[in-house]
C-alpha cells in the first residue's frame, strides 16, 4: 500500500469499518468496535511513530492498550470491597 503511514492507517480503519464491522453479527461487538475509533484516532501519532509494525498490528496494539485501560478503571471502581478481577 502506497502513501504516508497516516494515509495507510486511515485507509485500514475505513476498510475495517466498511467490511469487518458490518460483518459482525453481534450488536455488542459492533458497539465495542465503534468505541475503538476514538482511541485509534487520538493515538494515531503513536501509531505513525512506530516503524516496525504493520498498520493492522498497530490498530490491534492500540485497541489492546485501550482494553487494558478500561480493565484497570474497572478494577479501581471495584476497589478492595468488590469481587477480585484478575487482569
């Protein structure tokens, strides 16, 4: 794929939204996919800075980091009085 890294990432994101997201049968998964979009957009600079990983790898890595952030926020909300959440 030719073009700048930003163009490649944006192209991959658009392709995933048009094909992958629409193919997801579970509405909760579609909604979860939609929640990745703001994270991908806000962290595009970090993805562009990386020179080793493919575009899809970068999107997946950013989504995984966002998932970890959400898990840690839930753990903080639960505190020591709630059920244990292993992460």
